[in-house]
């Protein structure tokens, strides 16, 4: 403890009594305020929200991942029924068991097995867009849900699938309520957790009752579908059926763990893939010159008689550059997922307490003008060398850090790439033309929460002249 006496905490804004540094932070987009703090105080910022130590750090989570792979114990996770979620779970034996199941299903080599399915789903996305382009948001959401439901449960989603709709409602609620800034209030004033749902200001308690019911159905219904098909001998290869084969059927804990992993997989993959593709479409509307360059490349490599396949990927590196720039231009998890320090630590002369909440400001990293000049500009060329090949910047910050990096990133990357390349091959995305014959100008707006996506925007989606058989 002598060392603690001579080492300062990292710099940061001066806290107010009781409320700490929460004043001046927009709870709907806190990463913007944290980014300004970073400009003023440096790469690591100390904050104090309702008594909670919060860090906005850049390097700790990779170089010292042994000490920063924990998660904070946030009461809102359990309150809303997400205590099972691998992503939010504290570091330990239960997390490692779940992580092993994820690794077996979605490591780089295993992810190759899903490619035929992903390509079929991308073709269905394109058919849906051809039929009703004005419903593009629904089509993208259906694609995102369909690929992960197939991979996890061998479940083919239907149009307006009630199970997917239920999970979607649960995820939408979670995105809004599972913010560390909200959890900090309950940590500082735990007596609030004892108040009844009808008490003024306790709307989160009412939402939590509904959320827990939705989560129970989300976890159980598709899992029972796999169990039924397994008993009938009709179960096909998927995350759940393959994991069930590897365990002793008397291992009840093992079944519960598999159920939790599959539910986590759907929640993580569907929300993120959907949001990334919406950001991509928005970027194509706003930056038509990028789209035109992609069209020219695809036509030269693929021709007009078919859609791109994974075999074409090495010849379509500009599409990979567009994917990476989409992840950078407007990260869908601006503050990633919070970490927590296992033990106290010292970083560049600053003391970091044990149990400190670490918030990686991915937004600030992605908008760093030294690394990404003119960051508001959508420029895939930043990810290309002079010879046109991809550089080493894989934008891994979009997938998390250290031992908590997303195991499913290879699967997600393939899903997004095959969708992007197919959409670019078949369509032109542009601003909608108004009654006056002029393009409708708009300023992009964004949802709030731990994950973000573009709010509805006017656009026109028109088929290109192609003969591809889909």
C-alpha cells in the first residue's frame, strides 16, 4: 500500500460531490464526451461516476490482457435476465467452459464450414431486395438473423418469424438499458434494487420483468427445436447439435451451458451484422464514388453472369477495404464492452485500482486523426497499400480486445463480406429523388445505446444491369 500513496490516479475531470463526473456526459452518446476527455487529459482518463472508477484506455486490454479480461459486476445484467450471457460474464471457470464451446463452433477453421449456407442466405437477401427494395432494413435484419440461427440451431427463419421478432425485441431493450452509466446508479444506490416496479422512476424494473420472460423463451424455444430434431434423428450439423454430441447426455450442466452459448451467439451476431450492413448501405448512399469504384472492380473480376463468391475474395480486396472502413467509419459498439481489472496495476506512473471498470473508447480510436486523417470521410483506400493490396490494419478493435476478443469474428466477417459483395454486384444505392427532381439531402441520425445503427434514412435502391442467376 506504500506504492499507492506516492502514485497518482490517472488525470481526468474534477468530480462533483456524489454524482462524480456524470455531469456534461450525454448518456445517449457518452463516447463523444469521453473522446473530448481523451483530447484534454490523454490516452488514459480517470473518471468517477456515482463512486465507480471508470477508465477510457487504449493499450491495457491487449498488452496486459491477463489482468483486464474480467467484466464488472453490473446489477442490470442480472436484472434484465442477461446473467447467462458469455460476453457480459465475469472471468472464471463458467466463462472458460462457454468460451471453449464457442471456439469449437466458430474458430477460423470451423467457420469455413458455414460458407455455403452464408452464400445461400446472401442470395436470398438479394432476392428480397429485388422484390421490395423499400424494405431494405427488414431484409438486412432477416439476413443477419437467418445466418446465425442456421449456424447455431440449423433453424431456417421464416418471413416475419415470431421467434426472431421476440429475440429482436429483447435485444432492443437490452441495448437501451445495459449501459454501464445506468448500472452505476444501482451500484452506488443498491437500495434502488429493492424498490417495486410501480415506484416512480423504476421503469427499468417494469421493463426487466418483460425482458426476463423474453429471454427465457429466447433461450429455450430454439434449443428445444434442436433437441426434438436430435431425438428424431434429423438434426443437421450446427453449434448446438455438435456440442451436444461431445458431452455426456447426463451432463445437465453441459446442456445448460450449450443453451446459454447458443443464445449468446444469436444476440451478438444478429445485432452486430445487421447494424454493420445498415452502416454500409448508408455509406454507399453518401459516398457514390466509392460505390462506383466497387462496381467497376466487381464487373471486371466477376462479369455480369454471376454473383461474387468466397473464391473471388482475394481478387476483390477493395471490397475488404470497404468492409474495414465500414467498421471504422462509424463503429457500432462505440465503447466496446466494459472490462474490469482483476488486480490493481500501475500504468505509466498512474495507479489503477483493483476492480476498476475499463471502457475502451473505440469511437475515439476510430476517429483518431493521426492514424485516420479526415476521419469523417469514408475512404477504403486507408486500408490499401500502394500496390492495391490490403495493409495490416484489420480494425480488430471492432471485435473487442485481448482474451475477450470475439470468437465469432471470422464467421461475422464472412457473413458481412458475402452480403456486401453481392449487394454491390446487384444494386446501386443512391439518395432518393424528391418531387422537385432533386436529390433529398439528409443528415444521418443514429440510435442510442451500447450498440448503435443508423436511424431510417431516405434512399433509392435500383438493380444494375446484370444476368446473374440468383
